[in-house]
C-alpha cells in the first residue's frame, strides 16, 4: 500500500448488487420468528398474564414470560446485573419486553400477540434526572440486591439506596485558591437531550441451541461479540467455549449495538422453542432498546485575563434509563473528559449515573 493511492473496497460490489447478507437476511433450517409484547407503562407491576389463547393458536411454537426463566439467574448487565432478560413481576420503562412469542411466521407471531392478556398496576414513574433525584422519588431498584456486572471494571462496587447507579469523582489542587486568582469566572448549566443513534439496520439476533442443549450459536449484529459471548455463557450457565457468536455484515451501529442487547431474550426463547429463533426489531423497537444518555451539567471555569486557565469545577448527571447497561463507563469517560486537554491549577469533577423510568441508555459514537 502506498500513501496517496486509492484502496479498492472489497465489499463494494456485493453491497451494490444486493448480495451482502445482513442478520435479517439469514434463514436457517427450522427457524421460527420471535415477536415481543412490550409494556405500555413506564412503571408498573405485572399482575396477570394469560397467554393460553396465543399458545393454542396454530403455528405458534411457544410463548415465554418471566416465569420461564426462573430456573436460571435471569439478570445481566455490562456494569451492574440489574436487568432481567424479560420482565419479571414489574416493568421499569415503556417498551420493556413482557412476553416473547415464537411462531412459524412473523405474521402468526404478531397475530398471537394480539391474543395475550396482560394486566398492569401502574406505579409512580420518574422520567427525568430531577424527578429521580427528588427526596421522595420512588426507587427503581433495591440497590442492596444488585451485583457487579462481568465488565464493571470501575473500582469499588457500592450503591447507596436511591436512583444513583454510579458516582465518579476526582480532584486535585486548591480549588478556592485558584478561583481567587481568576480575573474571569464563567459559570453555567447545560443540558443535552437523549437521542437514538439510528443505524439503518435494526437490532437483529438469531439464536440456536444444539440438540443436546449444551451449545449456543448466535448470529447477531453486535459490536462487542466477545463481551456478548461472556454474558450469554454467564446467564445460561454454559462454558464460554460453548457459546459461538457470528457477526454478519453490520448495517451501522454508532454504539447502539455495543455490549449485550437483544441476545439474552433471543437465546431464552430459542431454549424454550427448541428451534432456531430470529428476533428482528422494528425501528420503533430499536429506539427503546438503547439511546444516548441525556445529561445535565453545571460547570464553573476560572481564568486570567491573559487566557491562562486556572480552575474548573464540574457537576454532571447522566440519565442512564431504567437499567445501567454500560452507563457507569459512560459517566466515567464523560467525567474524565470534563477538564479537556488543558493544564489547570485545580480541578474538581463529580458525575453521577441516574436511573429513570426511560429506555436504557448506552454508547454513542
């Protein structure tokens, strides 16, 4: 290769003529199609599920609820094991999967979903950072029951009661003295909305258990296959070597397909169906699968008139949604970047990840 010369794209022709196979194009012998019934409530207890009519429908292979995954530890999460692979007893955001159906065709699965009866008891929801941090706010999780995820990697794991899932802090220098030297002090509060990363290809996973029930193969458009493999092995009590992840061509990700997303529920449905299962999100479904964190930040900066930077103080709150996902890592990365690439006499940075009854947030490239 020589600098200044074009390099032919080896994938250009197959993509241009439509030969490239994405996850949603793959079909395997005996494969059935999964659909998810999602909660219409941001916070609610599930008081009744009656899926008998759906299960009896011709072409329906199986119906799965939270009761079907209680033989394993059904909780997972990159940083914190706080998320059930399907709702158990309650829901924490509008769009959380409550029932999964596997059927011979997508149309049969969709029709069967119409027959499932679900009763909810709505609960008070916290839909913003300020609501979640209010003194009388309902708590999304019983924090003393939460455990460190496989890839926490952020030091001591300690959660106080409330809706904060992570606190990242660092400081150096004498902040008061540095601000006392400043000729100019700029202070402000800034807010950034949550947005969807919007890859053209939606989240799609195909899962297959082998006949002996001791090996799993997934074809999934994920961005971290080795991390997904480890979480699937941990969830379903399998050796890591018994879980195989195949990543087809990826139709964009931008962080939305980072870490574990649709894989656990698809594997669980395939386990019950005893056949390969494909779950392919609609755009609407992918938009409640993950998003960028919304954030609120207060910042104070002190400098001399000649432009010398002296001090920076930051307080930032990240809306990580109903489940932490990799939110603690996003919080840490955002906080570490707050001082920028500058020399300061003093800095003081605090950042918090905050649970809210909204869709889980994740990476955004």
